[in-house]
């Protein structure tokens, strides 16, 4: 069998960077990335709206995510490049927004504390492009936003934001926090007009201003305790208003906020998060994973609408719902891990717009590709399981492994015979499993060595393979089998450490990465060690018998990313880190040849070089952490070098 294997060690998500136009996936990020599993996005969505005179859905989420659907939620365009950069070159979380029509909107969210400014982002072309406008010079996080018209609006948030006002559509802002504590966090803002403004406060209270923010008074809501957080406030007119909170709390006023009456949704079991008023009906979200609450009498009594679409088994499990949007008969609810549920007939019927095949864990540990269309994902989270696709990620099948711990790597020695290694480092647990029917069924093999956690394996065929790993104070051993894992030969490297990677070029020639760099020319009978350059190493990529790349960081903590290359099988090494950004670790690299490579970093960054590492183009497509993997590991696999698969610690991307 032609040996085609692509394996990486890391925590969760798959992307593909695609430049061709024939892609059939139902959503595309503006920066060229597609989500595979976790569609339309795996990022948590914090806000949703249906702009006036449209039935479109616009949503905001973590890592600068702006999502837009113009066909009822079947197709989404994703832009994960909105707002300020964070320390990992992705964008800060978006939490609040407003759209005045299909084209013009303003959004805001998190900001790094050490930045010198806080901004809102404005679009006038439906989210295709965005312009940042500064609201202060001390940064901070925006939690709420309300506009009374296209020019005049308010934002509120954490201690550095408090309350700000604009009268020119967000271009400039003034602080109207006079008299408010600098240690308070405000979750929502609602203005009846320019003078009468209400703030939802974290500890069971509202703040109210009758003079446009020149002064503020405190309103303590009835039936609340010190543990009640007011999450939203909304007024349908000058007299009638509503407030909700966590734990399950609701109150209404009929006299402009002078007095309030508590009227909880009795069946709610969780905290309320959001209020929406449309066509004489008040909606409240957050108290249940299945029901949206509605009231036609200003919150005096409540009915419930079951919105959870149980017919879709492939949606995020146990979601938290954050926001509801209603306009006419169109409704949308969004929440954690990209959850989207919509109705186009006023809530009579609901459809989940997600595709997220759960593996029993949100963390995916490694990826193995067998062809351009078939690849496997291993997961962790207590019990390891597998995901498989045979159509390049359009659909996924969950396959249960025999492991009771996290799976670190999977390898196919032949079409039918596959092996996986797993472990728990803290528990000194290690397991190796085998499948003889193409990965469908698995059997855990007898322990190779006591207390070893197995981190890496490489099988050249169905019978011959190598396993490596280790643990605290344990010898750095490689274990070889030539009879399909019936027996194992111990190949000691001669010191105590973990074997991070073992990769064979053929039956005789191969390399191992541990504290030192090792090479064998006789199938592991002898492993010749040599010193590595200074650094802390995480993995390696073997291009051929002479060329190997190693990657990691200059120090165990607070180091800088580093990649070295050898072209003489480890005799000499050349630093090819180029202009990589500081304060990161390279978790994995993959190379098509000496010049074209990709690198995955901590913090969710991916880098690409076309000149052998002299220069790196580094970006973040809007995820948390991953290691890079190029599909084209050997020339036998036909794939454009512009296509790269990545795995990270949330969901799977293409």
C-alpha cells in the first residue's frame, strides 16, 4: 500500500484555506477559511439581529466573528476579522451591536486592558468592510449598546467603559459616567430618549438618569438578592419597561421606572439573559435550553415556546442561549459554540441551522489524512473517540474507540489495519489499540510498559511499527513491533525523558525527537543521538532521509517561537524562524519542500512561508489554539500546496 499519512498532535478544530471557487460548503469566512464540523461557526455567538425591512440574520460572536445569512439561515458568510486585534492576532470578542438597515451597523465588544483605546466598529456595506472609531483612550469591554436613531446611541460595559454617548452615528463618543462607580460593570443600556437612560447593573440594581447622564440614581429591583445579576433592560415606551436577570428573574414597570413588580417565568430553571419586544409581544430568553418565554400583557403572565429542534442530532450539546431576535414572522436564537436556531413563521416551527457531530468532547487531539477526501480526527476529554469523513468534511461519522483516555495519535499501516496511542500524563496511563477493519472496530492491546503515556506512533505497514512516549522519571524508550503488536522490542535511547515524535522514512531509516535528536539506519536496532539547538521542542517534520524540521520555543515559558532545519540528517541545524512573532510556541510545522511550509502556534495563529522560513506570513482565522498540518505530506497525495488542514481546540474548520 502506498504510504500516505498525516498526523499531528494538538488540541481541536479543522480548517482548510481554499482559493478555488468550486467549494460547496455552506459558509465561508471572509479571510478564506471554511468551517467543516461546527457549522456555521464553532465560535460562541453573543448577539443576533434582523435588520429593519429585511428577513436577514446578522450575528456577533467570539474572536471577532460577524455572521450573516440572507436566505433564512441555510447559508452564512463569516467574517472573523472585525474589531480590535488581541495578543494572538485574532480579534476580540464581539458582544453588542445595532443595524439600522441591511447595510449600516455598529458593533463592539472586548478589548485588551493594556491597549490605549477602546473602539466600536462600523460598516456601511452590510459587513463586507469595517471602520474602527475610538470611544475612549483606556480600552475596556462593551457589553451593551442601544441607539434611539441612526445618530444618537449609547454603549455600556466594564470598569473602563461605563457609559458613553454618540450623536454622530458612532464617529465620536463622550463619557456620561459622572457619578457612577468606576468599579461597576454594566450589562445593558436602554434609552427612552436622550435624557432618560437605564443601565442594567451586575448586583440586582438599575441605574437611571433623567438628564442625559449628568447624574444617576440607583433603583433596587424587588425580590432580588445580592447574588442577582441584572442582564437586560428594555422599555417599549416612556412608561412600560422590563428587566431580567440571573438567577431566574423578571420585573416590569408601568410608570417609567418609579416602581417595579416582580413576575418571574415560573418554569424557568436558569438565569434570564435577553429581552426582545415585537408587535405587542415581549420575549425573554435564557431560562431554559428548550423554551423561549413570551408575554402579551407586559410580563404579568407568561407562556412558553419550545424552540429547541430535537430533530437535529448534529448540533452543539448543552448550549447556553444568549440572544433572541424577532422581526415580523422571522425569529432567531443564538448561543454557545455557534448555536443557531431560526423560525420563519413566528415561532410555530423551528429549525436548527447547525452541523456539529459530537465526539463526546469538544477537544480534538490529532488528524490523520488517508486521501484528499478521507481523514480521521481523534478526540480527548476523558474517553477518546474518533470522527471520520469520506467526503472532505462535508459529513462526519462518530466512531467509538476502545480507549478510556485521550487519543494522541492514529495511524493506518494499511487500508485495513490501523493503530492508535492514548494516555493520561497525570495518571501515568498509556494505551495502544488496533483495528483490523479500517478503523470501524477497535481492541485495546496489552500494556507495553508500566506507567508510560504513549504520545507518538508510526506504522509502515500492518505489521511493523514504532511507539514512543514516556513520563516523569521514566526512560526514553521506543517500542517496535514486527508482528502486528503481538510482541514488542524495547529500543532505549539511553536517558530519562519522553519521546515526543518518532517518524520512519522506510523500514530502516527514521528519526526520533526527545531531549536529543536521534537517527536510525537499521530499523531502530541502533539509535544514534546528537545534540539539539537550544530550545524547548514540541515536534518535528521529516521531509526525507536528510531534511528534518524541528519546532518549539526558545524557553519552557515566556519564550519565542523557533523552527530549525537540518539538511544533513541532524549533523548541523539552521534557524528558519525568520520573522515569526514573539512570545509564542510553534506546536507543529509541515513542509511540502524546502521552501513551502506552514506552522501552527499557540494562541490560534497559523504561519506560512514560501522561502524556506526567511519570512512568515502569520494570521489568525478566528480560533483559539491549533497546530498546523499541510495535506501534502508526500508527493503521492495530489493536493494543491495552497490547501492546509489545521486542528485546534474548539471545533473543526475547513
